[in-house]
C-alpha cells in the first residue's frame, strides 16, 4: 500500500463524536473522506444525518454495508429489543453493547482506506464516556492498530482525538474548530426521535456535555418542537 | 463474558484447511461449533460444502452474512464486480487480496463466540502457503488476538493448528485425526467445479499436498466422473 499521510478517513456515524472528529480531521489533514457503516441500525435517521454532515462539510462519503450484526442479534441497536437503562447481569454492560462492533467497523474502514491509499483513520471513540464498552478503550485501539498494520501490511494509524475528553470538552473542541453548526445535523437519540427524546442514556450524556460547556446544543435550538 | 475453555468455535469455509481444523478441534475440545462467513463468494458450492461438512461432523453451524466486501469491491473473490483502475485507488492492488478479510472474519466469529460463551477460536490460516497474504501470518494472528481480548473484554485465544505446516503435513494430520472422509465433502477449486478442474492454482496446490503425503484425495476418489 502506498499511503498518503496527509489524507485521512473519518468513521462518520452521524452522531456528535464522529461529527467532531470530522471537523478535527478537516483541520489536521489536507484531504479528508468519510466512511459510514450501514449495519442495519434501527434508526435510519442516523444514516441520513451522516450523509447530511458529510455534504455540509464538503467531504466524499462512502457508505459501507455490514449485515452481520443484525443477523447475529443479541443487542438493542439492531434488533427489536428495547434499550434498557441499566446493565445486563451477564457481562455488566448495557444491552446496547454490540460485541466487536468498533473492531469490525474500523477494520472495514481500514479496508476501504486501503483502496483509497489512505493510512490515517479517525474515530470518535472515547474512554471517558465509554459506558464501559471495552472497544472504546485506548488499549483496544492500540491493539487494533497493530492488527491492522500487520494484517494489511500497511502503515495505519488510528487517531482518537476524543479519547480522553469529557463530553463538555468535546463540545468546546468543536466550537473552537468552528464546526458547531454541523451538530445541528447530527443524531444522538437511541430512540431515533427528532427532537431527541431527552431521556435515553445517549440524550442524557449529550445534554450533560452541553450544559457543562455552557453551550447551547444547535440540534435542540434548530429542531422544531413537536405538537 | 463467562467463557467455557473446553468449547471451541471453528471458522469453517468448506475448504481443505478449515475442514482439517474442524477435525483438530473435535479432538481437542469437548464441545465444538462452526461459523461460516457468507461474504458473497462467487462459488456458492463452498457454502454448501461447509454445511455438509458440519453436518457430517455433527457440529452446529452458524452462517454469518457479511455483505461488506462485495460492496467494497476491488477483489476477484467476490465475483462479478469489475473494478475500474484509477477509480478505486491510486495504488495497484492484487485482485485476489481482499484487504482485511481474515481480520474481519475472525472478528465476526469472535462476536458470535462471545454470544455462545466460547473463547477458543480455531482458524486454518497458514503462513507456509499464504501466497504472501499478510492476514495469514502468525504476527497478525497474535495482534488480532490481543485486539479481540481488549475489544470484547473476553479471554479469546486464536488457535492456528496449520500455521507452520506444509499442505502434505496438513493432509497427514487429518488422516491421523481420522477425519479424511470429511474431505470428500470439501471444496477447493477456484473455478467452482465438481469434480475439481484440476488445473487452477488451488487444485494444483491441493493435489501436490496429497501426492507428497502419498494419500489419495477422497474428493477425487468419490466424485463421479463427468460425461
């Protein structure tokens, strides 16, 4: 693989963190592209959000299908199971945990990046607010980076600009990058609602970050109220 | 994850190597299951072979779909998609190399194993006749094992019983395991033919292994001749 270190591929889900990463990448790399995994997410609004954000940011976006997780089942993000607020007794993780998800998403992004001749991967995983998901941890990213390097014989680097930030710091970073307007297009709510439900774990976490950063969430500000 | 170390999940493609791994696992683990990835392989006969082998061996088999590689294109294994050079990539790709394939297949198998409470994974990757594919190397498997362990917080071990064997040694191993009859159901031919074409690189490699081991290939012995 002949890589172009000044180019980056951002894993863009359409949520707050990956949107922030896109803005970060646009600041740090000359050429930026986006990859979005269509894994059968229950809320297709996420995919629409990702496409809208890529368009607004002026970057090429590739949607990569992955029907595996829906077929494997066992989680609340692709199946019919409701998102439960607590954790499962079996593994002490929320039922939104999809085993292996970030490993596979990043590997798919790397497979696409390989074809593009891009070695720099950017993802919004965050240890601070990880809900205990082991595939969001820095150690996991280090191990995966090594696996990608060996397995594709390519000089991949996984950039995780949000790894050790609080949600409030992430909000402030995006403001400083001048990308806050992109968040009006993003999607966070686990229940797929727009305006967001405000009570699911994802909504609560997002609201907390904006509160602590003392910044208004442009998604809330621009979403017309429901009647 | 509460793992059962006496249980193993074998990545079963329906070919010679993974069939040998299945027999190996049946010898070494009390409980064995199989996972087969349906990634849109051009020759569906491989999937039929995998199902027949699992049935003959008396193990449960799960077929995991993965439509990503076909969508990403850029390789000759997922078939009819012709890749226009210059559109896909700035670099030249060998079109039989599917970047990231084994990484993703093993990660998917691990995701399924996680749900089964199985931590022992078995794969037929082989450094000896890897055709230089970096995702068949021992270093890659070590790195991936670490990524799976960290990323799913589970004590995965990737077993690669064929890693350093020649094809002849693999044939002899299967004979010693008493599993040679399973090979009558396996599929190797790149051209998807049954009886095998005998002239494609995969057929030639398989024949060479049997010749050197001085063992008759049960696939050839049991396949009725074409008229």
